[in-house]
C-alpha cells in the first residue's frame, strides 16, 4: 500500500472517530446541564422560596388575629405568633420587590409594641392593624407565584433553545463524522485497489501471459525461497518448433505451447512448478530426493509426450511432437542456481546434439558440495 495513502486513510479514520467521540461528549454535557438548571430554577434557593415564607407569615398572622377575636388572654401566644409572622415577612427580596413590605413591617412592629402594653388591643383594633398586612402577604404570595411561573417559562425557553443548538451541533458533528468516515472508506478502497493492481502487476511480471506459468524471474525467486532444499530441475525444448509454426501457423504453435504445459504438469504429477523460459523452452522445478528420481521423472515426461502422438508435419525425423530434455539435481544454496541451470542446459544441448527426442541428466557438482 502506498504510504501516503495509508496515512491519509488512518487520518480520516481518526477524524471520524474523534467526531463521534465529540458527539457522545456533547450528549453527556446535555444530560449534565439539565440537572443544575432545574436546581437553579426550582430549588429552595435563588429567592424562589419567598412564596412559602409569605404563606407561613400569613398563617401566623391568622392565628394571632384569631386569638384577638376569641378574646384570648394569653399575651405570650399572640406575641409569639406576631413575632414569627414578622420574621417570615422580613425578607430582603420582599423589601426589594414589593413596595408594601416595608410599610407592613412597620405597622406590624407598632402593633407588636401595643400588645406589650395594657390593655391588649381589641379584636377590631387587631383586624384594622393586621388585615392590610395580610393583603400585602397575599400580594407577595401571588407575586412570588408569578415569579416562579416566569422562572419556569424562562427555564423552558432556555431548555428549548439549548436543545435546539445541541441538536444542530449533534447533526453537524454526526454529518462531519460521516463525511470523515466516507473519506476513510474511499481512501481504504483506493488503497486496496492500488494493492490489487500492484499484486496483479507483480503476478504478470512473474508469469508468462500465453501459458499462465511462471517466467525466468519467477524461477530464480522460487529457488531463493528453497534455500537448503534438494531440488530437481528439468529443461524442456520442443524439437523443430520453428518448423511446426511455419507449417501450421503461429496460432497452432501457441496452442501447442499451452498443451505442452499441461502435459508436463500431468507427467510430473502436479508436484512441479512450471516456467516458460522463452520461445519453446520450459523449465520444471520440484522437490527431489535423488538423481534416480530425477531420471525417472525425465523418462516419464518423454513417454507421456510420445503417448499423446501430437502430429508434427514439419518434423524432420518423425511425424509427431518430440522433446529434448535436460535435467540436474542440486541443493539450493547461495549462488548454486546459476550452476544448476548451466548443468541442465548443457544436458539439454547434449540431447539435441545426439539427434533430439531424448533426455539426459547432468550432475551439478558445485551445488552438491
């Protein structure tokens, strides 16, 4: 794979992963944002408890007023209720927000001073003094309720606005991550295609396009991968192949080459790897335990071709296709391939010198040592 393409693919992948991670973090933030906002608007802090305090103050005033109306003689109970009502009404937010608060507190303070004197105020005096204060507390309760409703409305608007932008951000991050992922996939596919093309090119570079078997370079690489192994190598040449082409035409010659590749593979029982060395010359490489086995393979190959009796009208000595075969037995190590190939080639030309249609094995002493 091209290094720059690989880096680009990895880069797009990490960008997409970071985008989706950011999306998850945004959703976590959204979840954690709601709870503090609810506390801020609806907890017992932030001046929203005034409604409950005003209600408690009004309850104490009602109890004090009831005591005066019933003619109660317990000054301590009435005074305590008035003091409790005063304390629950004396809140900073009431003084800042509701104009009636200060005057009501002053009036309640004066009335409390009167209750400390004799005689106690009558029920009518208590009603005249406390009813305006009760009206103020009712106004405070209603005002605080309105403030709480407004706070709830603000919270709802704030939440909707926040959720809208979170949704927009989430969609944008998701789309961005999706784009990054698609770019990553595109880069990956381009890299895979480039790898496939490279492999195809390498395969073509090491294979003969006509017969599909390996070529000379592939033979050399195969020997390199079998360092230390004992191998047999056979070189095969079609006798009078030029005359075959001249008589029957090159298409028939190409067909004969393909057919011969199949015959060699079958004769060697599929245990050999075939190579076309150029023209009508083939090579076969296979594991080999002894020179005796090599001789047997050469004999079997020649007998298989004779049994096929492929017509050869241009043959100068026979009317069927025949082969000249040269073989060698060697141990793959270091630079022994060149010596082994030379030995097999010499054996092949020795067969041709004798009149073709035969085989010969020649030892490769450099490789055996």
